[in-house]
């Protein structure tokens, strides 16, 4: 009985671990879409908000953005 319960618990945990990668991937893809949309604009305030959200350290030099 214990072995069966352990196997059922392992199966449940495995299913949950497989789903954990979906949300970070979704967030990454949405960030890429937002970056592509921002590339077409010159709204620097929106760029700033985007970089703050993703945690980058942008540096503006000679009117170009470089990320270290």
C-alpha cells in the first residue's frame, strides 16, 4: 500500500513539474512581442517601463540603447 501511494504521489509531482515551464515561457514570448512593438515607436517612457519590468540595465549612449 505504501509503495502504491508513493508511486501515485510521484506521478502527481511529475505532472506538476512538467507544467511549471509553461508560464515562464509564456511570459518570455509576450515580452518578445512587446519588445517588437516598442521597437516601432519612439516613446522612450514606454521603453523605460519595459526595461524596468524585465530587469535589464539599459544604457543610452549616442541615442542608442545598449544592454549589458
